[in-house]
C-alpha cells in the first residue's frame, strides 16, 4: 500500500501543483482535504507520512470570520504532537506561526511580494541544503519567527522571515515552489488587480524571471522533499539510539 500525504488546500479548484507531482513520482498517495468546503481534518495522522498545507487568499487572522481557519490553526497540534512531517507553504506557514503564538501581519506600508525576489539562507539553513537565489512569491502578509523556531532563510526586501523549522519535522516557507507555468498564467490573470500593490513585480517579469530562476527552485524542491520526508525517520532513529 502506498504511503499517504495529507494535502490541505484552501479553494475548490486549488491543486498541489509541482509539489503534488513530485510526491506522486516518489510513490506517495495524495489525500486531498478542503476544510473550506467542510472537509474534516483527521483526528490522528496514523497512516499518513506527512502533511502539506498550501496557500490561499484568506488570512491566518480570519479565524473569527472563517471558522475553518480557526479549526486548521487548532488542528496543527496533531502533526506537532505526533511528529508527522509538516510542510507549510505561504498561508500554511502563517497558520503554523499563528498556532505557535507568533504574529502574522501585513506590511506597514501595504507592500506585497508578487513575483521573483531574492532570499538568503541562514547558517542553519545553509547546513541543511543549497537554496535558490530567487523564489516565487505571492503574498501580502508575513510571519514573525515563532518562539523555538529556527530561521532558515531571510528575505532582502519587505518581508524578512522566509523559512523556518520548528522541531525536527515541521518546515515552513513563505514562497511558492509548487507553482507550475500553467498556475503562474492563471494566478497572474485571475488576480491581475494585485499588480497595483506597492512592491509587486510586473506580470511580464514573472515569466522572464522563471526562465532564469526556476531550475534552481525545482532542484531545491527535490532536495527539500527528500530531507523533509526523511525527517520523522531520522528522529525515530535518533530516539532509538
């Protein structure tokens, strides 16, 4: 039987993109859950090898207006307690930061990151794997580093915290390595109004920059997923030693 990965997405038509394609190629079955449509999150992750929580247009601060956001934030105690590998992308990172008591907020001048922006690994991040120089972003909010979290990558622009690790099995990133070329076309058309926000890269640069930077992002994602999927096994070996 194939090992399962719980995939949490936040819109009816959302897909796991390149992350999902790579997980399938590695032999994993994707168990897709859409809490925004009333899907229940599991009480235990027994039978799941990992959890990936993706982005969405809503905010981690929308718990009072959107009950499923509050449920997701509270539910994150499950993968943390059971030490099941967790991978939070954009909103998925912000939800875990919120669960851990860190602030999630917009920029003081309402700046956004949409397009490719440079990042720099910290010493801890560099020791784990090589990082791409530029990554694809699509967000208006960022997260503070939670207490007990280790910062893995920094931004050079308006959003400093770009990746963190909590414990040995939970990894969170602000950027979007899952975005395929088809997804980039959809996002830049359906959310064209976002290009009026300060700090946003013009639409044409998204495609030009993809040609320059995407190979490195794709390579990083391969390395990252292997490391992430092995994190629980490594922890078990360390505990047994």
